[in-house]
C-alpha cells in the first residue's frame, strides 16, 4: 500500500510539472493582475523545464561569432600571361560566404555605373549591388587574404584595398562589356592631391545556383598550348578536380567562348583575378569583360578592387 502511494504521488508530481510547463506560454498572455496572482502561487519554471524541451524557448539562436581562418589554403591556376589572369580555387570559405551574405542582404539596390565621372543607372547593367562595411570582421578577413595575394603590387601606407561590393544577378540580368578601371583616375577621399585607379580586380562567386551567367573576357586568349600533330587533349579548366570530387556531370570551369575570348562559369568560393592597368598606369582594354545574361536561378559575387595611388611631386 505504501509503495502504491509513493508511485501515485510521483505520478501526480510529474504530471503537475508537465502541466505547468505546457501552460507557461499561455500564462504569459494573462492580464497583469491575474498573472501576478498566478505567479505568486507557482514556482518559477525555466525555459527548458526538463532539459529536453528546447521548443518552449522563444529566444532566437544567434549565429556563432565569426572567426577568421588566416591559414585558409587556396590554389591558383594561370589562365593568361598577358594580360595576367589567374583562376583561384576556394578563395572564400563557406562560412565566410554565409557571413558576407547576412551582412549585405538588406543593402541590395539596383546597380549603377560610372561614366564620365557621373554615377547613373543604365540598361547595360541590370543587376543589384550592395556595399560592405570595411570594418566588418568577415570583410576584413577576406580583404586581408586578398591583400596578401597581391604581395608587392601594393605599397602599405600608400595604396589600399578599397571598399568591396556584392553584386547579384537573377534570371535575364546582365552586365554588358565594360572595364573596372577608370578612364580618369579618381581623387583621394582624404582631401589630398593624390589620385588612384583600380590596379587589379578579384571577382569571387558566393552563390552559384544558376544556369548561364558566365563572366566573358572577349579579348583574352587563354594560355593553352595548341594541340600537337598527335592530337593530345587540351587542358579543360579544372575538369579533373571535379571528377575527383565525384560530380556526375563535370564541366570545365572556363572555356574558349564561341565569339572569341574565354568565359568562366560561376562556382561558389572560386574567384578570377586580373590586372587592369598597364605598367604606365593606363587602362588595359584587353581586360574588358561582361556578365553574360543569367538563364535562371541566382548568382551572387563579390568585387574587390585594390586601389593603387599615383605618385606626385
């Protein structure tokens, strides 16, 4: 009889605790006087009464703080020697991509172009763009990696990386043939007499759930050696890497375009790097390029434009 009483009491106690836990969300909606009355007669119930019911919590789970991996490895392939174009595998990590997209998402607006010193909208560019804060931890991490890639191309204390930008394409959107360098160098923002231009460009893909949308350089001939009389196959832009990863339908990362030049398909994490200026500081028109129209899906990329300042007396 004693054992039955204990079991019965334990059952009532467990049932009461469960009932209190299930009633908590409804109790919080009671009028204030009644809630005060009830609160005085109930022991406090934690958000997770039994440590196994996280669905009772209304507190959103924040993403883990970003940690920069300064040792992140990437791999490069030479595409063209003159002008210099390099393909970079895994320049940006999946974690960095997620953080960059979270930061930029509210900022996307119709893309603009600069012509004759004026910023304007044009049918030549129909994408959307978002600026990124230079002091954001993820932005700083990616820019530091890009800065180290540049080596002696920039002079610390004189040149700078410049503010990055995200660009997004949806079905039918494009950016006709253009160049990243300015025909007239820009004045520094610090009030000095210094002027600068975009000495080089990084174009890194963040989202590649799309078809179409290649980046086309019509005036660049890839440094691919012609076939010998024996007909050996040409290099096909990282195709072997995709086969090793087990892709069902591996495709070249870049190809010789039917209208001339070379076209790069968007692959998340990978980037194209090229030099915009001749040694004398003038723009190299061979680096003109286009964002071909997206057939469907979504393509998002990150522009990084290192700024090289001209010397003056």
